[in-house]
C-alpha cells in the first residue's frame, strides 16, 4: 500500500511539472508572438512601399543644385542621370546616380538602396559615394498616406562641420517630375536648404 501511495505522489508531482512546463512554453510562445510583427501589418507596409516605388522605375534626367551656406551666395549646379530598379528579389529599390560630363559622357558616382520598415512603414535608405567610399548616407523617412510625399531624418558621415545634413523632403511635382530637398544645419545652428534635386522622367 505504501508503495502505491508513493507512486501516486510521484505521478502527481510529475504531472504538475509537465503542466508547469507546458504553461511556461505557452507563456514564452505568447511573448514571442506578441513581440513579432503582425503579418498583415508587414504585408500592408510592403505593399505601400511597392506602390510608392513602382512609378519611379526607369530613367530620370536630373539637375542638382547645391548651396554652401544659408545665404545662398554661391550655387553649384550638376546635371545627372538617375535610374531606379528593383533588386534583391524585389525587396529593395536601387537608385543609380550618374554625373553627366560636359562632353555628354556619364560617370557612375553613387548608389542608393531603399527599403521599408514593416513595423513603422518608414522608408529606410542607405547611400554610397563612388568617389569617396568612406562617405555614406542613411535615411529614415515617413511616407505620406497618399504615397506622394516623403519626409524624414538624414545622416551623412563623415560630417561636414559647416553644414550638417539633417532633413530630407521628397515629393512628386506632377506625374513626370519629382523634387528632393536636403536641409542642413549651419555652424550657427540655423537650418537652410543645402541641396535641391529636380528630376523629370527620361524618354527610354
């Protein structure tokens, strides 16, 4: 009889351990699920990014104007050709930047990669310069509900102490033209328009 009672006690303890272990697994699983991105949110974010980016696919003729300081006393204008295409199984939008030389030839000067954060629906970007490979740009921008306007924070390293890039504002002007403005902060703390890029769709 005592052996049977002892066996029942052990069995009861074993069942308790299994139940507690099962509960622990359920709690850990629930915590993992709660920390994960809702697939519907991720899908909606990617679809919005696709809808924003698809009209950009193709070639563009651009004019880049750059000012040294907030007084806009000196301006440098550069003619560019830019091309957008999907890369890495369509998860990233690649922007290739070419400078147009006086003779009409082009030289590849930079590349930008854009993607979307599935949680925040922010457009994230990384830019690289062919001439100065140590220079790079990062972008964290909010996409407007109409998918025609983008505004957010920009960081460029190494920093230019005279004009530190801080904010990008991009928008469609009409069906065939876009405008991108980069705002920087001068050494005295004042924000000014540092660069303006206006592009029109090229005839492919």
